[in-house]
C-alpha cells in the first residue's frame, strides 16, 4: 500500500510500504477513507520533534473495517469507524476511568513500528477498545465525513480543554490559539453553555470561523497587549475559563494572566518552551486551577458523535483544503506557511 512517511525536516514523502496484517487476535485492519494533517505533525515537519527517517506519520482517520482478529467481538468487516489518535485496550484501570491516553498497552499512530493514519490502511491494535462505530451510510456523505473526522482529535481535544477549564453555562471563556484545536474549543465552549467567548487570533479567515462557532469577541493583540485587552473586555476581571491551545511559553503565560481569580485554565497545546510560562506564585495567589493534557478522545467521542450526527455542532469548517494522498507533501507546506488551516486527505 501507499502511505506518508517522514525522512527529516521538510521531507514528507508518499511511499510504498508493507500492507498491514492481523498480528494479534485483538487487531483489526481498517481501510482509510479520510485522514488529515494535524498542527502537531508540524513539529516533526519543522524538525522540532525528532523522528526516525522513514517513520510513518498521521494520527487522525476514518475508515472501513476490512479484517478482524479472532478475539474482536465488537466489529466486523464493512463497519465504518473512527479511530481516536491513541489506541487503548479498553479494559485497564485507566481506560475504565476514561483516561485511555494512559493505557499501559496503548500507543500513538505513527510511532515507530506502527502504521500512521496518513496511509491507505492501518493495523488497529485492541480494536474493541479503540474504535468507535459510525453509521455506514455516513461514509458516502461528503458533508458529514469532515465533521466525523474531527472527532478523532481536534474536536475531542478542544472539548478536553473546555472540560478541563470547567466551562459552564453563563461563563465567560477566552480561547488562546486560532488553530483547529482552538476553534474547536470555541465550539465546545458554546456547546457547554458559555455566555461570552473571546478568541485570541489575528488571522481573519480563522477568526471568522471562530465567530461562526460562537465567539462573541476577537482579540488580535498578543502578550501584554492581549492581557490588557481581555481585562478591558471583562471589566478588569478576566475570564472564568481559559482554553490554551498553542503550547508555547508565551501562550501559557497569557492564559494564566487572563484567567480571573478563582478561574481555570484548560491546557491542550503540545508544550514547547521549557516551563511553558507556568508561574506557580501567580496561580497560588489568585486561586487559579490548571488542568488538561493529552485529550482522552476515546472517552469523549460517543457523546460528541451524538451531537455531530444531530447537527448540533459542526466542526467541518476547520478543514479548508482537501488533497489526495499524492498532495500530502503540499498539504504540509500549506499548513506550515499558514496558507491552509487544516488539510483533509480524501482516499
């Protein structure tokens, strides 16, 4: 089959690789229908995150089950499924508690020795614990497929930020970051009943999406200017809940500074920058809660899926470009130079 591999910074290739096959009784082989490029993939593309030359890449995909191992009971060939960005056994203590990202048998698509999501097929370990079934007729619904694909990572991650920041009805929420995760955080905050949602971003196409998702205010400033702008908008108090979706030292410092006393910051941006701007003294003095981390997408997908299928939420607009598999290298370049927000791959 053909799949995306990374050979080094700015070196993404489409190559022939071995077809996936059942290796354990709990495995399934899934033929990929739709996948995408994640903002976190860019850290490897830019050379910030180390990768082994020839390693697979990509961790978001929808597909059709082609084959199942003898121990798989929940899925059969022909099922349309979504895979969260981490596989998990579904039976360990962490999985039962809804923290599948800490499963001792889990792993990330594209790690050494595993298939990446940006390929024609994927071997799925622990299929019963990992996959979520979708309506079969949705596989041919061109309008619905992008929204379902967002469940695999960005929608679930935006939701995790909102839950971690304790978004509640009537709350004022600020979202740091105008990438796909930040935009999905806006959508999640609206879904959870936030009354006011302030998005921090300076790219008009992205802030327009944020407004369509429920943002009531846009702050284009950064650093101290952004902090002052949020204070002006909130009568000097700040936001009840802040969603941090960038992962840099500056973004975390901003997030903590714009939370009101007694507020909470939900952080989901992959950390880059040492201490990531965390000031324990500030948090202590102002009773600010910091929570978040890697989103347990498998725990969130069922409830979010219900609202996506009902049309209550539609994250599809975060995908602003679609390519075939051969177009993936160009897709990486487009996301890297910010001419594309999030690139979807159609098979």
